[in-house]
């Protein structure tokens, strides 16, 4: 019963929005798995990667810092 209370609360709404954003960010090529001449294991692996990318989509917004090793300002 608690599951349904959470599902139809503000928390549930936020979870649905989070998942929908992940789906819309990951439904274009090459994110969406396509069935080509791959084995079944490759196809399942592609779908697993797809669902992981949906759950962790905020990581796609992160860009690594740029390091300037050995460069002095003004030189």
C-alpha cells in the first residue's frame, strides 16, 4: 500500500519526470538499441546499457575539468 501512496505523491511524480527525461535524452541513435547482425547477447547488452543510461542521464551533463599542467599565466 505504501508503494501506491509513494507512486501517486510528489515523490512519484518526480521519479516519473526523471525517467521520462532519461528516455527522451536516450532515444536517438546511437543510444537506442537497434537489432542488426549481432548475437542475442550483444542485443541484450545494448538494452542493458540503454536502461543504465536512462537511470544515470544527469552524468551526461558533466564535462571533465580542463587541466593546464606546466603552463604559467602570461607566458
